[in-house]
């Protein structure tokens, strides 16, 4: 099953991104998790061992940026 994560602090953009992804995936088995900020996403990665196959990240987040978040996710991806 494909694991996807979307992080965006703007509710409208988050919902639109989710709608686009679900439409594109169609019947492909997937699980999609959404996050409104980087700390929430990082907490899920650290605490639950969640490892998305695809992460769609907002470039401008109030608590950082999508590029920094991506680097942190990549570092955590290899941690069991």
C-alpha cells in the first residue's frame, strides 16, 4: 500500500492537494495522512515510525520550510 503525507498550514491548500492526490491515485491502494505543521509530521515520524513513500510539503511553513522538513524526513527515514 502506498503511504502518502501532505503537510500544509493552509487548510484550503491542504484539502485541495488531498483531493488532487486522491483523484490521481484512483483505485490504487493508499493511505494518506495530513499535517498542518512540520512539528506534527516529525512527531508522527519519530513516535509512530510512520514512513511515507511520498511527501508533499508546503514550501513556506510558519515553523520552517518544506526544504528543511524534507531533509529531516530523509534523515529519519533510515532510522528503524
